[in-house]
C-alpha cells in the first residue's frame, strides 16, 4: 500500500535504513491548499541529520514530489512538503533517546 511505498521511498531518499523510518497516512481529511479544497496532500518529513539545509531539502523535495505525484495522481501544485530537522535527543526509542542508540 501507500504507507509501505512511502516508507521504502523515504528510506531511499534520505539514505536511512527502513527500520528507522515511520510513516503515517491519513486519508480523507478536510484540507485546503492555496485556497482550494480540490484533492491535495501534505508530507511532513522530520529526520536527524539529513533535512537541515536548503540544498539538502531541494534534492529531497524533487524526489518526494516524483513519488507523490506518481502514487497519488496529483499535480505538484497540489502537494506541499514541510521539512523539520531533529536532534538525536528529540526522539525516544527503546526506553532511551536516539543519542544513545
């Protein structure tokens, strides 16, 4: 399904192992993008170390848009991507934080 496809694509695009990728798909939500309620999508990408610069995100954005337009049948003007750089101490896993894993 879409979640598995996005998981694999995200791992490839960000250069992370799939075991470190989490994907949530929320379909059927009311959303207005650029003043229009026509079908659209928002992708939120948060990661440690690979989404911290405009140059990095420009490359990631192009690749994510390729995946999303193909999978969702939307034009690029109906998709928005938000990138959030994270620090290892901001992610908890296995009773600790990523700093110690």
